[in-house]
C-alpha cells in the first residue's frame, strides 16, 4: 500500500527528543537556577529538574522587568509628590511662625 503524496515527506520525531514542559500549575519552583542546554536549545531547572520553555521563560522575565520599571516610575512620581508636599508644609510653617511673631509683638 502506498502512502498518500502529501504525507510522504513527514519525518516522525521520537518523543524522547521533545521534553514535556511543565504547566504553570505543575511547578511551585521559581526556576532561579537555570541551565541552558545548547544542543537541544532548551532550559533546564537544576532545582526541580524540569524542562523550561525558553520563550515562556523569556516572556516571564520581560514581564517582571517591565513591572519593575513601572514601579520605579511610580515611586519617582510618589517621591516628587512628597517633595512638593514637604515644600508646601515648610512654607506653611514659615507663614504660621511669622503670624505668631506679629501677634506676640508688643
């Protein structure tokens, strides 16, 4: 029996070459000890011995980096607001002291 022409060029991959990646729910490991397996172009967590999808790992790293950058911007904005508020309070304190001096003049 002859194979159909459209499936003649399909190569069957062995399942041992393609590791199963953990789902997000499977692992509680933070994968902080990653090793790059160059010949397979994959990542391996040395702590939990799970294969990590490189794209997923890069995506998570980028999301953490973006969130950290956003927090820095927010902290700088908060700092500017606090500096402005301190300046206002110091000005108000000077005005109150000046009023008290005027009231205490004989």
